[in-house]
């Protein structure tokens, strides 16, 4: 089976299809991951800006107001993200995951350092506070051109990774379905293309055993179909000529049988190949014993 022409044609095609789809899947996985992270970063930054609008008046009046921590916790529930409010000296005055008394100074955090320069920042790193990998988005809160606090949102990478795994799984399933459909179509197309060749192979096999094959004419105009039709014409012509030879042989047999003169046919070695009834009577032998 694996040595048939069908599989010799299909195998490289299927391998090429699998390699192409595999490469495409790897590319799409990386693309989707980067795109998803970019969208998540953009979403966190947008939410941080909105939250900054609500927190800025409180921070400008009294950065240690308990209402800041209360608003931080309520906002975290609405945004489904960790929310932290950090003063310019690194002191945490709002935290949704832990009591403020347990929070260490955040001045040295990379995203905080960027926000203190007046820039929005994102960072992916491990959080010692909640002991998990997080995606951080930080925006500065300014007063009179000076950064007085940072509003920071964070989303766990486990959630992002779960979403990415779901996307990768969808890409893999879609690629697998595409590969199966492509392979099936390749099999059907190749079989349809090679069908005339199969008919020719069967016809040649029959011809080699002395059987004149019957080949159906095909309306297709491709190379194999034209070859099949040409072989059909050759087989038909051969059958016609054999029929003519058989008819001539019958005529010759009839002439030999009805001749009153004795006729003996010998080959170059002088061996009798055929004689007519008159010759058999003359030599007093049976017709069946004459050849040889």
C-alpha cells in the first residue's frame, strides 16, 4: 500500500501540509500571546486612568484618608483586578489584597519607578505579596506638575495563561481539522486524477494474459484521460483486426475442408502443420494425428 503511486504522491503533500500548519500554529500562538498581553496591558492602563480620576481628589486633600483604601477595595471588586495606591515615597495607602499594615514599601518596584518619572508603565514579574506572577499597570497621580502618588492595577498571569491556553487549544484544533480536511481532499483529488491510470494498469494486465480489455471512454481532457482514451482506441482497433484474422482463418478452413485435392502444409523444417480431409484420406491417417 505504501509503495503505491497514490501514497507516493500524497505523502510529501501531507508532510508539507503538516509542516505548514504546524509553523502557522506556532506563529499564531506567539502572535495571539503578544496581542492578548498588549490588549490586557491597554485595558489595565485604561482602568487605572479611570480609577485615578476618582482617587486624585482624595489624594490631593489627605493621602492618608481611610476612604482611599475603602475605594481601592471596592474598585478591585468591580475591575476584577488587584488595586494598589502608592505614595511618592513608596508607602502603600490603598491595597485590595492585604491589610495595609502588612504592606512593605513599594518605592523600588520597577513600575513605580517609571510612574514616578511621570510615565505610564507596565511590568510582568513575581509578586512576593500575593506569591504569584502578575501583570502590573501603573499610572502617576500628579498635583501641580509633581507626582504625588501612583495608582497600580495588577492581573494574575494564571488567568492570562489560562486564556492563552484556551486560544492555543482552539488554534491546535482548527489546525488539526484543517489538516484532516486537506488530507481528505488530497486523497479524493489524487484518486480521481489517478483513476484513468488504474484503469490502464488493469487493462494492460488483462492484455498480458491474452484478454482484450474493455475500457470505458472518459470525457475528461487531462493527460491521463487522453492516454486512457488512446489506449481504448488501440484496444478497439486490435480487437477489430483479430476479428478480421479470425474471419479469414474461418474462410481458409472452409476452403481446405471442401477442396477435393489433397493439401498438406509444412513448416521450414518439413514438419506437417496442417492438412485437409482429402490429404488425410490419401495417407489414411486421422486429421488429429497429422500435425507434427
